[in-house]
C-alpha cells in the first residue's frame, strides 16, 4: 500500500511523527521509502489508514482512500499548498498561543488512543486537544483557570455535535431578527459591566454588540455559545482597544467600515460551512468532551485517564486574560474588577497579587516548595544576575520563574494521580528567555519541566525538538521561538 504525503512543505519532525503514527496504529508495520510517500507493508485496515495525519491518501491496487485529515484540510485550504490549521472548529476564535492540531492528532495516533479511551488536557486553552479527540471519537476532559477558555472549548464541542443544517437555519432566523431591530440598544445602566463596555466601545458599536447578544440568546437558545463565540472573535476589531496589541492600549486606527452585524453574519456563515464540511467527512458524533474551570495544580477529578496531551503555559507568559478581557466582560464570565486577579492566578503569569515579592523572594532563597536542585539553583543564579538598571519586571523574573516551577511541579503530581498505570503524557513546551543586566539569559523550559516531572514520579521517555512553525493570532512576533515535544509516562 502506497501512502502519499500532502502537497505542502514538511518540517523534518512532521515526517518523523508520520512514521511513529504508523508504528502506533499498525501491528508490525514494515516501511520503505517511495516517491512522494512511503510503502506500507501491513494489514490494509482502511479504518486505521483514515486516521493518519500526515498522509493525504493511500493507494492499494485500484483502491484509493483519501484520509480524513486531507479532506478536513481540503475543505479550508482553497487550493493553497500549505498546511491548514483552521479546519473544523479550530478557527472559530483567535486564541493566543494555540498549538498545532496536527501534532495533537498525531500524538493520539502514536499513543493509539481508541474510542473507548479518555484523554486529559490539564491546560486546555481553546480546546485543540478536545476537538481532535472528538474527531476520532475519543472521550476527553479539559481543565483551565481561564473562564473564557472553558466557554470557548465547550462551544466548539457543542458545535461539532449539533447538525450544521440546524445551525444555518438558526443563523437565518437570527439574521432576520437583527435586520428588523430598530432603535438604540446601547445600555445606559450604571452597573460595572456597562460602564466598562462603554469605556471600550463607541456608542454605535456597543448598541450593535448588545443587540447581537440579546437576539442570539433568544433565537439560538442552548446553542447560543456557538454564535456568541463567533461574535466574541470580532470584539477587539470593533473596540477602542488597539486590536494588534496584547496589552491594554487605545487604538489609533479607524474602526472597520463594515457593520459589526454584517461581519458577524458573514463569519458565522463561514464557520457553519466548516462545521458542515467536518460533519460530512466524520459523520455526526455525540458530545464526548467537556472543559471544566479548575486548576491543573489541584485536580479533583473522579475519572482516570488513558493519556494526556497539552501545551502548558511557559514562564512569564504574555497576558491571556488581558487579551480576552472584553470577551470575558461582554459574556458576563468575569467582572471588570476581577480581571487582574484572574491573570495573577494563571500558571506562568507575570502578575503578582496577594503575595508580596519579598515573601516570594524568601521562598526562592529557602526553596520552600522543595524544587529539585537544578531548578531551585537556576532561579538563584538568575537572582544573582539581576542588575541595578533592571526595571521592576526584570527584577521579578527569578521569583516569577520559581513560582512557575513550583506550580508546574504541583501540576505534574496532580495529573499523575489521575492517570492509569503506564499512561503517556505529551507536552508541547515552548522555550523562553529573559534579559538581565543587559545580557540575554535563555530558559530551557523543556529541560526544566522534564526535571520537575521526573522529581514528581514521571518517567521521562524522550524530548524531541520541533522546528518552529508560525503560530497564528495576535502578535505572532511574541510567539515562542522554539518548541520541544516532551513525552512522559506514568510508571
């Protein structure tokens, strides 16, 4: 059987993952290099071939099978010869730092996750792992401390389990309701939410977004999270916030000329088309996944898991909550006064609240959290490198890194307690760096997390460098420059 590559450029690690997929799915496969692909000598199980990520089709005699992945990507590539990452519901909403869905699908195959198994993502973000689990029919659970991440993930899973034809009918009804609306719907209430929204949206836009929200909840009912997520994706573009800046800064560019309502309807139609294409390829599937608002460092889950796949935060991560604050407030997921507190709670946050820097510095010096010598010592080294001219943010780097290491160690222990014996755990980990006293200091986050995982009772099976790919979303220039696939296993 000849397996053919997709027609886009591959990174070397992707071809390596492709071969590992075959080894994970097929019993005793034999491979041979072939023109534009590989020859697979194994039982030609079409169900397993269909699961492959990095091959476009399989040819066995006169029979040709195009893989599900090639059809999913083909539905959105529109003739472009590059890897598509926004297929299915992956492109429903911009989300800073979301990781490559193809890598997730490949790891599910390498781990040979079946439909009777359950996968955990302890830092689920926008739900990439849970969506890919849904695509293969596996159960999944995602955990995140960000209320918007949980909302968006569950909206994506809901969309996949609801017939696209019915979503389109709801959209048509919603479009008629919006068109028939007259009058000003900008709220004049003096509550905290309304005051905040008035400060970040023009009167006209605020009237539009409130109209869309009210009518969506009335018309869409139980599936309103799908449409609200699509609308939420437009908020930054139509706000007084600079849409290209992750931090809170006022825009200087003009607002879009197309109305919010028209852009929302067009975006919803495109998203539903992609959902429909996905359902035609994979069939209708029951909702098998769920995201929960919880801390990965203190999991209290009753189920045990067969595998875990995640992309954890990195130390001193850019502000997730600040980036999504307009959505959080508009959707009533958080009060404006709680935004900074939510940011500080996230693992890897740059914010410090509730614990003075002095107490964190004491914890670092005395190693209160009991970090391994390598990680505790590295933080002390950074502390000694802080220069007199370094500002507040850079002075805080050593203690923030110590707090991050301590939180990740607790997370490794918590996740380990939920996994079955011999269960694998894959992490896509970004590297990081800082500048202290004018000198760049590299932070080998994958190596440090491997040390923390080992100290927490995990077996470290391998660490695979991944050639960088451009993440999409706000401020791609701030994206992690290199990544590593870290594979752990519970003893």
